[in-house]
């Protein structure tokens, strides 16, 4: 994992030399990028939860600084469509707003993680991974008091926040306000991968506890279902969004959902090593093709001057290298059969889910396959909208004004070109790569946790040659998902036999569904209503009816007037006549005597 972070980050930094050229805040950019990468490496290389948490907070701080990097909030750095709203909530965000949103939403997960860490520390007396594995009395004691599953779920809450999983996923879309190099780093090598890496790091420990009868299955069921819900929820939104970086952002959350599914289902199966390998293999493959796609998208935005795919179109002749590399990386995201890393890692996830034998295996398997169909569709849609058809009115206007559309500088296209070529190159030998990773984890898990791989007999396979190691159902699902998704995308956005706008508007069901999905299933709007709009209304109501009336008028003004009135009353008794004072003194004395007699 440290190598993945290092090499992907290196290529993104090379890309940044071209992308950020001329920016007056370049020094601040390099500082936070280095801090970001260093914090992620601290997470990866830490041997205890406490040290990992320092890196965890480091990537959170760096992401806030880089998402809101263009803090002057110029219009070209916003995300969303100006003037567009959902349920009265504006869907148009500035860099500073987006940075704060990411910071606050991820902090919810961070607090959960911190609580889980110290809950375990209270029983184990250590944060060290090796110590937690070597002596599990702490887990037995926590389980006896019903605290082990809650502690594990609290730790997983940190992963949900950092990896933008449901329900803490909405910050990821607004994170696109930062420079595209930052987006590539967040999605491919650092922050978003931190959460799923935490699950991968702790998964074997909790599986070993489950195998010993200490930890219940609910923990892994939660992981699997959170991943499944996130995968399909964000994939559907990628089908409708017009912004190229947002499509890729939705895609990242969805693909992380696949990894969560794999790690979750691994904990519910005797074949833990298979699911664990599948999840980690997809983490590596996704890092490669997603970094390539983001950097290619940045080149498109850099050249065209717009983040909207509707302002692009017909660019395959003007940007041939980017076109070719985006196809290669896009095929990896789609899971093009037998030639991409994405195919082998996704097929491994399908097989792990299908073969797990768990009660929830079939519904999660169906969700995974449907998500794969949608993934192939929106990826083809993205490529079709950007590179096929005629040049948009925006491009035509640029060319009339003398702005020639050209290929990105070499410093920009070489990094994403390398990753795109590797996506295909490694994909061609992807089955062998998966076998090597499986063998590596088999040895590691057996030595460290006593978790052994379940060997399959040759008779279990009905496939010939090198395919004999594949599950035929999973393979068939992968092939069908790619074919259906790519086919539909080709019909609508490449061949353009059917106009998607007319198709959507021709049917009230499709029109309504499209609107709901375009509005992010109204989840973002509801979050703002519950946690932003409603508290603001409450605070204004308190100010208007309590602070202004009770505090300002009642206490400040009322108290002052009461004291003034009391002073006037007392002042009237101060006549300066001794005889009056004697009358009052006598009346008081008489009153005291009467009280004593009674």
C-alpha cells in the first residue's frame, strides 16, 4: 500500500507541474500536497491506532486546505450549477464552503473512530496492532459486556467518514472545488483510500475474533451493506450529472463501496482470504485507473475552460492522446473483460460474494452486478459526451475568439498516459497478478492471524484453460454487466441513435426518476435542512423571541426599570423628617413583637 501511495502520488506531482503552472499560490500548494502524502504514508506505515490517528487527522487537515485552496471563491472554481436548487437548498458551492463541509462531515467519523479507539484501549491497555492480536482477553471482556460490536462499529464510523460512504458521502462531491491534481490525489492515493485501508487493516483482527466466537457477524454485515448501498446510490447519480469531475467523484464513492462489500462479505465467509484479496486488488486497480481519469479530466478542463461535459464534445480529433488514454482508463473502470485490471478485481469481488454462502450474499451480489451495469453506462456516457458528436457551442465560441483547442502539455499527459497503459498492460496478465496477491495475503494472514485460505478442488470449475480458476456465475455476471452497460451507453452517447434528452422527456417516469437522481436523491438537501437550515431557524427564533424579548427587554431593560422604580419608592420614604422615621421604627418594632407573641 505504501508503494501504491508513493508511485501514484509521484505521477500526480509530475502532472501538477504543468497543471498548476503560473498559479501565484504554488508554494502553498506544494506544502499541502507534501503534507497530504506524508500523512497518508503515516496511516499506512503506523503499527498502532494512536499513531495512525495522527496521520488520519493530517489527511483531514490537508484535504480541507486543498479543497478550499482557491479560497477567493471565484466563479470558475465553484461546483454545481449556478441558480439551481433542490428543496430550496442551493446546489452551487464555493471552495471555502466545500472545504468546510468536508472538514465537518469527516469529523463526525473521526469522533466515532476516536471513541472506538479509546474504548478498546480502556480494556486492552494498548493501541498496538501486534499486542491486540497477541492477547485477545480484552475482546472477550468487551464482548461479555456487549461493547465489542459497538466499539468495532465506532471504528468503522471513521472509515465511513473518510471514504465517503453512506450516510457521510455528500462531502465528496463538493470536494471537486480544489485543483484537479488534488482531486486525483484524494480519490486515488490518499484520503478516500484511508477509510477502506483502515477496514483492511482491522478486518483480519475482527474476523479472527469472530472465528473464535467472540465477535458477532453484525459488524461485517454492516460493512457489506454500507458498501452495497453506497455503491449503487452513487453510481446512479453518476449517470445524470453534467460535470466531469463530479461523475468521477460519484464513481470513486461507488467503487470504494465495492471494496467495502468485499471486506464485509469476507468476514462473513470461511473464504476470508478470497474476499480480502479481492477488496485489496480492487483498491490497487482503482488507484491506477481513477488517478488517470482524474488527470485526463483536468487536462480537458484546462484546455476547454469548463467543467461541464455539455461544453465539450467532439474532442477526439483535437486531443487524440487524452482520448486514447481516457478510453484505456475508462475500460478499467467499466471492467472490460480480460484486458483490464478492473475486470479481474471486480470479478474477484463478484466471486467472493457469490461463494460466501452468507444469508445476505444474493441480494448484495445482485446490487454489485446492477452497479457494474450502471458503471459501464456512465463511463461510456462520459467518454461519449466529451469526445464524440460535434463541438459544443462553447468550443465553437472559443475558436472564433482565437482560442485553439490543443492537446495538454507533455508534463500533464505523460503521467495519466503511464497509468492508462498500466491499466491495460497489467490487466492482460491480471489473473496472474491476482494470484500473486492472493498468495501474499495467504501467507500474511496465516502467520499473523491464523486465518487459512480455503482451497477449491478442480472439479468445482466448468471453465477451460486459465479461466478454470474463475467462478462461472461471477464471470458471466461480469460479462453481461459490461455488455449491457457499454451497449446502452454506446447507443445513447456514441452512436447517438437515440437522443437521451428526448428519451427522458418522453416518459413521465423516466423524467421524474432523472430529476430525483439529478437532485442527489434529495439526500444532500435533506442534510442541509436538518443540520443547517433548521438549526439556523432555531437560532434565529431563539434570538428573536428569547434573547431579544427575555434577555434584552426582560432582563436588561426590565431589570434597569425595576431598579429605577424601586429607587423612586425608597426615595419617597426618605423625607428627612425625624418624626416620620420614628413612626416607621415604632411600626416595625410593634410588628416584631406581634410576631413573637403569636
